[in-house]
C-alpha cells in the first residue's frame, strides 16, 4: 500500500507542477507557430513560382504552356512536401526527440522498406520520365490502356485523368505504358455526305466546294481550307461524298458538327436532296397471277 501511495503522490506532484504545464503550453504554441509559418511559406513559395513562370512568358527562351502548367503543379507539390517535412523535423525537436538518431534509423529502415516498395519506386521514376520527356502535360487529352480523358494532374507517383463524362481516374505512373496523346499535333475532322442517286453529283460537288472556301473565315479552329475528297462509297440508296478538314488539336469533334450543319443548309438552299431509306414491296398474289398468265401465253 505504501508503494502505491508513494507512486500516486509522485504522480500528483508531477501533474500539479506548474513548470510542467508551462513547458507543455510553450511546446504546443511552438508547434502551432511552426505549422502557421509553414503554411505561409508554402503560399509565398507558390506565388513566387507562378510569378517566375509569368516572367518567363516575356523571355525568348520559354517552354510551351502545356509544359509550364505541368511543371507548376509538380513544383507546387514538391515545395509543399519539403516544407512540411522540415516542419515535422522541427516539431520533433520541440519535443526533445533526437532527430539525428531518428534520421539514421530511418535511413536503414528506408533501405529495408525500399526492397518491398518496388512499385512505389517504379511509380516515382516513371513520373520523372513522363514529366521531363514531355510525354503528356496537364490539359492534354490522352488515351492509356482502357482510360481516356483530359490530364488533370501529374505527380511523382500518380496521374489523374478526367474522362468525358466527369469521372476522375487515378493511375499509378508505373502502370502507364502505352500512351496516345491527341493534343500535340493537329486533328482531322472527317464528314461523309450522302447524295441521292437521282441527284446531280457534279452540282453537289460545286456547291460544297464553294461553301468550303468560305468556312475558314467563320471558324478560327480550321488550320486551312477543308478538302472535298470525292466519292467515298456507293451505298444502297445514296452516293457518299467525303470532306476532311485539318483543325487545331482536339477541335475535330466541334468542327465536324459545324461542317454537317453548314453543308446540310447549303444543299437545301440549292435543292440537292439528301436521300432517305426506301422500301420496295411485292405482292405474292400478283406475282403468282402474272406468272400464270405468262405460262398460258407460252
């Protein structure tokens, strides 16, 4: 009982010691200040990085806007990780934890963990290659594997792709192998126009050609005047003409829709008919009667 009383008394003396609580209060205030300063430094650092890229736009030596957006996101992430890591080390020092010994132990543990974290290492290495080889950048429209969409973010470990319908796909960089980038080179809009067999194909071609000459003035996304390639196919009830137009990257969807509308209106103005499906019906009774008459005549 005396041992328990002494232990209890010692604990109460420790807990009621004003110096202990003053030290704890000072420690928490220091930790709070460390994180506040870290947050301020991160904001200042991000503003400085963005201003540096803005200044570079006036310099003759500059990279593309796509690459600037990617590097800005990446440097923002690296700045955040570094400052918070330093803040974490300072917090440990506040609580009188030997940081040197901790880092030495972490180095040995990290070496051991590294052998079991090969996928993580592969993701980071692949992320470096994606960024510095400029395989794709933030804002590009890409396809990789079964995923297709706009690149929202490229990090050292993961890449975020937003699909056309709004889903965000988060892919480890190590899993990104075959990539198709639709945003680097110009796209081609392809439109097929059907003309009735009874229609005047020559007239239709002249009407379409006259229209195509006017379109680049209306649509700035067209790189050059669209081309009429000629008859693409002879269908069951129509003659198919093909029109192609070289446009800015990823603008072929919008220009294709505009071409269809413009050509339809122009053909209607000139009385050129776009065909519709036709069905020819035969009456078996009439066929039997006709075949019988033919046999009697024979």
